[in-house]
C-alpha cells in the first residue's frame, strides 16, 4: 500500500528523511540506538490518523508544539506518503482519469503552527505523477490547482472527496502498538489506543458465527504459543470510566479485564484477531521485544507472516531475536543521530543468493542482530584479536577519557561491537557499495556497509610481500574505508580524507583504519603480562619452558614473531607461536589493567617506550572514531 514515507521538521527529524517500506507480506525493520527516531514513526501515524478528525482538506487536533523539531515553529512539518498506484482502484469517488495513466501517487501533509488553543491544523492533498491537486500559498491557504484540473479532467469537489476518502482509508487500515512505556504512562488502556475497532466488532459480532470462528482461531494459536487461552472474550464500549476494553473469560470460571493481564497478552490477542479478520493493512509495532518473551517473539513473527500476506508490517526493535527472523524481501532501515538530528539510511543485508546476513550467521558465527543493532563495527581478523582489542579498550579507556576530556562511557553492543572477519576471509569483504574492478567477481564480496555503515578496520602487519596478494588486499580495504570519509557527515572525517593514492607512507592516516605497526598484534604485549604468562606456563605440569636468569620480556618488533624474539633472548623450549596465541589472548584479556598503559608504572616491569606510544596512538584513533560516530562528549 505505502511504498515510501518522507518526514521533515517532525520531532527529531529536521531535514527531509525517507523511509522505504517492504511490500505487503514482508516486514520493514527499524533499527538504531535509543532516541534515534524509531518511535516517531508510529507516533506520526497516531498524530495523523489515530487522534485527529479528518475533513476533506484538513485534519484537526493531531499535532502539538512538541511535534515540531525542537519546538521551532518557523518551518512547517511536512509529511509525504507515496502509495502503490494500484491503491487508486480502491477509491469509490469517481474519476475521469484512467487508472493505467497513474505512475506515482502521493498524499502530502502540511502542518502549520498552532492557534491559541495550541492545536495545529493540518492541510493535506494528493498528487498524481508529481502534480499536486491543491497548492498552498505563503499565508498557508489552499487553492485548487488548475494544472491538476487540466491534466486529469477532475473538479475540486471530487478531489476534496477523494482526499477525505484517502485519509479515512489509511485510518481504517492502521493498527498501531506504541512502546510499552507509552502504554504504562497512558491514562487510557492499550485497547483504547490500538484496538477500538476490534472491540466494537466483538461487541457487535462476538456471538455471531464470524465472531465465534475468529475467537476459536485465536484461542488455538494461543495454545500453540503455550499461552493460557480463554474460552470466550467480550468487547465492551461506552463504559462510564473507559472508552473500550476487552473481558476475557477463563476456565474456573473467572473473568479478567484487559487491564488485569499483561500488555504482551493483549497485544498478541489484538494482533492475531485483526490479522484473522483481515481488516488491517498497515501494522506498526514499536519495540515488539518490550512486550514479549524472545521465544514467543519468534513464534509470533512466523505466525504474522503466515496470516498477514497482504499486510505491511513496520516493526522497530533492539532485539537480535527479532532480527533473526529477517528474510529476503524484508526491508531494513537504520536510524541514527548526527549531532541533534535524526537520520534514516537504508541498509540492505540481503544481496542475491549469497547474503551478508547468511554469511554473518553461517560463515562467521556472528548473530546478525549484533551487527545491525550496534552503532559501529570494529572489524578484526580473528577471535584472539577480538580479545586483545576488547581488553585494551577496557584498560585504556580511563586514560583516554582523562587526556581527551571525555565524559561519556562506552557500552559494547550499543556504541560499538567487535566483529570477526575470519582471518583470510577478509578477502571477501568490501567496505563500499560502488562496483569497481576487484580481484574476483563482485558477488564474492561481503558488502560490509550494507550490514553497518560505520566500519573501522584493523589489520595485522604480518610483513606482507610487496605487491603480493595480502598487500593488495590491505591496500584495497584501506582505499575503500578512505572513500567513506570523502562525503562523511562528520566534518573531521572529510578533512582527514586522504586525497592521494594509498601507500605504505599514508596508510595509517586514514581515520577509520589501522594497520598495526608491530608484526603481529601480540608484539604489543606488556612485558609484565608476558613475564607472568610465561612464569605460569613454566610451572604447569608437562611444560619444558626454560626461562633464562636475566630474561628480557620486551618483544615489540615490526619484523619478528614474539616466539622468535624470546628464543633470541635465551628462552628455551618455547611452544610454537600458533599454540600460544589463544592462551595468551585469554590471559591478556583477564589481566590487563590501566597500570599497563602508564609510562613509568610502579612495582612492575617498564614497557618499551616506542611500543607503548604506538599502542596508545592506535587505541586513541579507534576510540576517537567510536566517540565521533556516536556523537559522544
């Protein structure tokens, strides 16, 4: 029904933003951090159609001062709904214009500042093929568009009727579940906000065959979900204290009103009932996980696909359990904030037969929701690197906040997540959407930006052969990450864009890329941590490690692995490097602390000054990226 929603100057949205919707039978998922604008989408529809009075060209009582961006009423709120042209044939008002000539069909809303009662009137009109049926002048007055009349041979009276019919058609087709916070703070029940039409229908048809059939189907689904099912329900309207509510009859017998049961229970009943009676075509659910257990979410998501083949679902979520139900044909829209403005960008994790979602899940063991719900992703090559980076960030953050004057803490999973590329599998990763010549066909690459647009890459040096395969891979990834900065919304990244060919000399000038200057990440180990690790290993049964009398534990190098350096320093029987990587990363993750970032620590071995300085520079660069893309102070 609705193909696109455009929003301008509404709440957190100042500049025009576009929300593209999946086709009926599929789901549009809204993801992003708190306060990024996701809940404004159901609120927008409630303001337009849920609480307002619809007239031929005006809607009253839907908007208030707080609905304008930062309460600034100098500019109007503008909303556009772009429909599938086939919706035209569902309108009853006669038209002289042939249906097949409609290529584009929009409904436009124009919200002007309030009158003395602080209520805002909303002018609205439809457009066909980008020609508006009405024009609005500088004073905000509407007049019938003569161009529309001449192009479509339609008069003003018919056009006004069609305006109102469109508005009422959308109103009738909507089912909106606001977040649980809104329901708990509302003076009315959830039913009065979302289920009035169902309550009225139950009140009129509950004892008829259609009503009995609907109730039995819902009750059967409740049993499939493991929920206690009532044996009857009643819709009650025109009560003195409440507008509308449902009474559930359970075995016992005893009866409970909807307010006596959980919000999730009521939501599931209303949602299933409306899908079964096929009365709603657009269903919005804000934070579905706020109402339901993760296991029940998965069952419900599959059930609504089964029942709602002609329904457009718009679901906002913070839950990996919800996103695990993403399928081809669904749409993913990412909400985020740039400075004080909410922004919407299209994410497209399903590409052809080999999807980013499928590869994340099967190839790398990454839960797709973890990648899609975080604000930025740090891509590292393997599980040992993940532990090192995670431990470093935890231990270095206090020093970074103090030296940079930062106040905000970081939350892994929200502000950033660390994801694995799977070592050599990073060859399959692309950090840009634009097609260009690559070493292998484009289909072999994982389009990282379609999973999460804020990407930071960390790669070991590993002494690649000049112009060898690994070096070419490093340059390609660095170039793609660099190109992201050219048109970045954050000014610093634009300024630091490297406007010359990427080479060994400028590789680490890219603000969202690090090629570690040590041969491997393990070369950055603090000597005190390496000392404690090797001493513990030497004491374990079966160990043949022999530590010299005057051991040297600084192993920073751009050329040699740590085992090679230890052997040169007189250590005997050191295990192969590959067998040390995992236990060493586990030990460092557990034991690293802020003291290991001090230049002159007390009571422990001093670090190599160059190593420590280089590591601090790397981590400062990474943390500045995370703070910037999250707009944290």
